[in-house]
């Protein structure tokens, strides 16, 4: 029972962090950069692990942020200097990084505490068993799951960043050139957002793996985007969608004995589908009643 | 040009801009007077919007410099308010009218500061000036074209700038909005503020503006309406480009000759 | 053939020799299959790239996963054809959603792509984990389509792969003109009465087929790279579509050969990542060293241009010095030149040396002197410079102060034809805006 709680708590924090960061990605039309970073982060984790031989949190976060920013920057440079379309340059960079990550994992299979499976699924079911222990490993105090600590810290970073930078992030997302004309450093805020994406993906990695994190980044935020009237509303709604996906997904996985993280992502998709359908039905109804005034 | 000590709101010197290798603007230089309404006029693709963006630092200059009241843009950013073209805005963005107008105040605020009561009052006044106060809680996609334009004018107004740069404010708006904009121009002018607009309607340009800058990939003429709004200038502006100038400038960009030269 | 063995390590030499003696028939089949796939995926990816939809292949590959799993669940078989049809169906549903969402909701195209990709992939993984909990036969190996494993391919897989890739290639060959037209300008194609809808569907079908059939080899996650990277690399080699496609196909084939080699030598290695890494290396090589558009070439050209510009500047300065003395003095020393033009002394010496090498300037104890050819060139440059200044002044109405810096550059690229055009437009103008005479054309001097 306590294990279920640990899992749910971790999944919820992952979902909410992803929803918050993902909302800005959607609004800035950079979902694909988010996709790219979540793939590349794998390479960062593997390199950080091989280089320092430790899985300590700061090392992982550092490695991920470096490789995440490198992905964003390389895609940008390829676009500018190689004169490639921006989505093509993103595609080239992240597939290469991800491929290198997978190859390194296969080469050092014995040494890296990662395998191809967990890259894809994450291992949220094992989250409760990998705990941080204070002091002596045998007798020390059990502080709770590592993954929960990781995502907890990242969640705080994301939350504080958004609380402080809300206005700037909003203006930059709304209209970059307007932001420039107000003297806001758009490039800084771009890489700031990319840093948040990298942090979120690496902290979510243990729980949901490299690819499912994309689902949590874009799907709840997109559902919220469909109905939100203000940015604040969108952030709240996206978080709510994320949490609902966690609850439903957990129940589904229990029922079907399927992967928890995949089920959560599928539930998020289901909620988006429901939202789209509801909006479509409303649209059809309105069309059937032409006399009713429509909003404006 | 300026007998008194005040510097011109905008001084453009030898400005060059391009799109990939195509020259968009070549060697444009002019200076505008303070407290006037100024129109940038030219045919489609003449580089009017590009000029405005270049001035605002929104698109890179290949060469040249722009001074605001004799100083670089970074020092005068907040004294300069920009109204983008309506097509460039993401109207699906989840944001309401009040928040858009408050953006005009964010420039003055530090990162950790929130808009104060005064900021709200300024935004309120700006909305009232444009008869948009009743719509303050609407999401921007639920406004008509003219109303959307007025929201962005209110945003610029809330910035309390001394120089206003607007990209086609009259494009596709209703009569009420057109009147509101003209009224706004009058008020701003009365306060000694300067307004520069990209404008495409030759029928109204003489009526709405004091000054005209004719552009067609280069500067054709700039001056008060009475002196520059002539048949000759119109012919020059709308009569096609100088092909030799265009071709050679393009070759120059393509060979990156301009970079080769800087380094000798 | 020997070329390929270069990439091997000595310890695996024997294995490679075995491979290239084609004694292992299975390895040969895998090689052929992957080469075919590399070619067809790269070529069809080229069209996706041109239509600015490079990452659609990525989403479609991910979208195939639940189809494979569903097919297995429903029919409890791993017959390649059944898997293929399952994947084809779900990829097509994905394709439809990517198209439908932005058209009917506020969701933007990039988000629609990311949503489809991640949702279908999650669905596939959910089904896979569900299957793994079931008591059914044959289920092992299903997960191989995530990263691809050439060594695990069966004879049936390869037969299917061969048919499908040949089908794709045949269609591209048959409809090349139409597909090119649509990729280049959809509106225009429509105005010609071409059924754009049909060809878009055809293109989608071919993309989906290439993606789906490649899953065994490359895997769901990285299939995008096989569609995208070769054409991006090929673009550095040519501007002509047919050539780009041929080069992209060859690069795809090459990377397939490399990666199946590796897979043969180390069967546990997933093939997909190696294919992607070899493609990315080929991309990097192309970007740097391609003969016409590579970065190295651009860098060298720029360097050469810089050299030419400094030489011409020195020549023109010498002309001006000549002119100042009313063409009575012919020898000038370094300070004379530097007085007119601020060139760092080292650069100036170097430039004069290279001018000397071209017999344009000779150095003697009295100083530097232009040869007759040098003088001829210098006159021509000055003429062009002053013609351009006059043109800017007269036609563009720039002031004499503004015209100089422009003319400084244009003089280096004006050709004879443009020079004549200038002369015609300026009619009988004999002096530049600064009042200096415009020298006569070189043809008349001789």
C-alpha cells in the first residue's frame, strides 16, 4: 500500500511538472524540441554515469541539462548555418544523440544500471525500492525513493521559475518580437525554458522513460490549450489533466497488468480525445441552432 | 534639421537589410521630426514592414545604424512602443484583453515585481481611451478584427512611450476603429508624441499623416506631405526597382563580399 | 569490396572475410534487404523533406507500434504480412490524426505530431506490456521492433521487405514527375488539373509502407533518421532533385551496409542506432566536405575572395597615387600607400608580394611600381568604382558621402556587361560625384 502511494506521488509530480513546462512548449510551438530533448537526455545520463561512475542526482541533472541545451543549440545552428528546415535539423540531432545513447548502453550493458527497456518504459513500479538512505546503508534512515526526491526537487525548481518569470515567459510565448520590443531577452528565456525541459525529462526518466515523457509534456498541455481562456487557467488545467491521467492510468494498469507509465500516457491521450470530442459536439450543436448568438 | 537641442526621434543611417540573399532595403537614410504623424508608403514587397522591424531591432541589419533621440535603441527601448501587424499574432493564445494591455507595463517592471495598482490604472485608462474597457475579460480570439487592433493600440498606449511604431494599423479595420485610431493620433500628437505607421492606402495618406517616407527597396523621398506627395515621387515609388542596384547587391550578399571587406 | 573491410577491426577480420565470401546466406539476405530499405526509405524521405514534413516519418513509425501489437493480439501469429498490415493500419490512423487535429482544432501542427507520436507509442508499449503478461506463444521478440535487430530477421521478413521496397521504388520511378511537381508547388499542380489528393495519398502510402517495413531492421524509435538524414546530407551535394534522390539513396544504402556489418559481427547490437550513427557521420562529412556547398568549400572561397579584395584595393590605391601625381610619378613606397589607405603593414606587404607574383606590381629599390597589366587592371577597377558612385548618386540619389562605401564593394564584382549597362544609363558623365574623372574603358586604351 505504501508502495502504491510512493508510485502515485512520483507519477503525480512527474505529470504536473511536465504539464507546466509542456504548456509553454505548446504555446511557443516547440513541442518537437521537447520531443528531441527528451530523447537526447538519455545520452546525457549515460555519459554522466560513465564519466563519474555515480548516479547522484546533481551529476544526472547536470549531464542532462548540458546535453539538452546542446540539442537545442545544435538544432538551431544546423538550421541557420546548414540552411536546413528547422524540424529536419531537430530530427537529425536527436536521432543521433538517442542512437549514441542506446549504443553506449549496449556496449556497457554490465556497467550501466540502465537497459533498453527502461529507456522506453521507465520503471515506475520499482521506484519504491530504490531509496535514498541517510548515513550507513545498513542502519541509516530511509528517506524515501530516489526518483521521488529527484522529481520533487525539479518540480520545485519549475514551480518557482514559473512563479517568478511568469510575465516574461508569457510575453515571450505570446509574441516574441513584441517581447524584444519591450527589451526582454528572448534568447535567454528560450534557453531557460529548454533548461526546464531538460531538468523535467531527466527527473522523469526513472519513472516514465525517455519517450513517454513526451506524452506527458504535450498531451495534457494540449487538452488544456483547447479550453483555457488565460495562461494561468491553462497551467491549472494542464496540471489537472496530468493528475487525472495518473489516476486513471494507474487504475487501468492495475486492471490490465500493463506498464504503469504507458497506461498513464494512454489515459492522457484518452482525456484529450474526450475533450476534442466534447468540443466537436458543441460545435455541431451550435451549427444546428443558427439563431443562438455565438459568443461575440 | 533640429535647431533646438532635442534630437530627432529616429535617425536612420545607411541601413541595409536582406532576406536570405535578396536585398530588401539598400542604403536607406533619413531623419524624422518630433510630434508628427509619419507614414511609410510603398508598393507590396517594398520593405515597409522590414524597415519598421529593422528600426525596432526585430530583424537583423546587415549594415547601418538607427538612433532614437540620438541614442541607441537599448537606451530608449521603453520610450518606443511597437504595434505589430495583426496577422503576426497568435489569436488562439490563451490570454485576455487586460493581460495583453498589461504587457505594455512589464517593460518597466523588474523580474520579481508584479504590476502595481498604478499599472492597472494606466492599463484601464488606455482601454477606456479606445472604448475597449467593456471587453477587458474577453479572450482575444473572441474579438472582431477592429477590436483586436484596438487592444494592441491600448497596449502601446499603456507603455506611455514617446515614439509609436505601428505596422499597418488601418489594415482591415471597421469604420469605428478607424475613427478611434485617428482620434488616438490626435491625442498623442497633442502630447508631442511621434507616430510612425506603415500605411498602404494612398487615398488617405495625405489626410491622416503629416509626413511621408516613400520606400521601394531604397529610399525614394522623405518629407512633409505638401512637398513630397507628388506625382513624380509616386511614379518613382511604384514604378519598379532599379534592377542594376538590386542585382549587384544580391551578388554582393551571395559572395559574402561585405564580410570579405570588413576584414581587410 | 575491399573498401568496406577498412572499417573493421583486425580481430574481426576473419568474420568479415566470411561475410564477404557470402557463405552465410542469411547474412547475405539481410544485407540485401537492408540495402534495399536504405535506398527506398531515403528516396521517399526526400519527398517528405521537400514538403517540409521531415518529422512525419518519425510520428508514423511510432504510430505503427500499436498496430503490430493489436495484430498479434487478434491473430496470435507473427506472420510478417499480418504484422505489416496491422502496422500499416495504425500508421494510417496516425497519419489521419496528424492531418485532422490542426485543421479542426486550435492544436498546431507541431503539437499534433508530438501528440500522435507519443500517444501511439504509449499505446503500443501498453499493449506490449499487456502481451508480455499473457500466456501466449511466440511473444518473445516482439520488442525487437523498438530498436531493430537485423540478425533476428527471418527469411519471410526479408521477402516481404524486398517486395515492399521494390513496390515503393517502382512507384517513385513511375510517378516521379507528378510527385516532384506536387512537392515543389502544390497550388500550381492543382491548377494543372492534377489530382493532388490522389498523389498526396500515394505519397503518404509510400512513406507509411517504407516506415513500417523498416521497423524490423531499424526500429520504431529511430526510423525517422533513415527517412530524413540521407536527404539532408544529399542536399549539400546537388540542387537537382533527381540527383539529390540518387545520392540520398546511395547514402542510405551505404549506411545499411555499415550497420548490418556491425550487427553481423556483434549480434546483440541493435541495428537501428548504428544505422543512425553511420548516417549522421555521412551527413557531417557531406556538410563539411561536399564539393560545391560544403562548409569547407565555402570557407576557402571566402578566403580567396578576401585575398582578391585586398589585392584589388592595393591596385586601386596605386592608381590613385599615380593620378595624384598626374601620372608622372610611378614608384611609391609603403608609407605612400598607407597614407591613402589604412592597411596593416603586414597585410600590405603580403598583398604586394602576391601582386608581384602575378606580375602586376614590381618592387625595386625605388619602391613599388605597377606593370602595364597592373595599370590596366587598376584603371578598370577605378573606372568601375567611379561609375558605380555616379550611378548611386544620379539614379539612387545618394549624397557623395554615402556612395563611397557601397562602391568600395561593388567594384569587385561588376562585370563587363554591367559596366556597359552602367555607362549607358549614365550617358555622358565623365566625373564621379567627388569630381574625379572616370577613366576611359580599357578596350579603348589598347
